[in-house]
C-alpha cells in the first residue's frame, strides 16, 4: 500500500513540475509577445514636432 501511495505521490509531484514548467513557458511567451508588439508599435508611429509642421497658409488672411 505504501508503494502505491509513493507512486501516486511521485506522479503528483511530476504533474506539478510539468504544470509549473508549462505555466512558466506560457508566461515567458506572453512577455516576449508583449515586448515584440511594443517594439513594432513604436516603430510605426512617428510623431511630428512643432518645427516639422508646415506653416499655416491662412495665418495672415483676414
């Protein structure tokens, strides 16, 4: 009986280790995907600063 309990206990520990490993891989994958998305997102957006604006053509028309 104790041998069976040891086998069951070892199987549970193995399952917990596997579950923890899967959770870790998922967490790392999600973090990598977030970083990749952020790096691509920032490259695509280019904001103009005030010096790059064209002058207003209607500024002196009244």
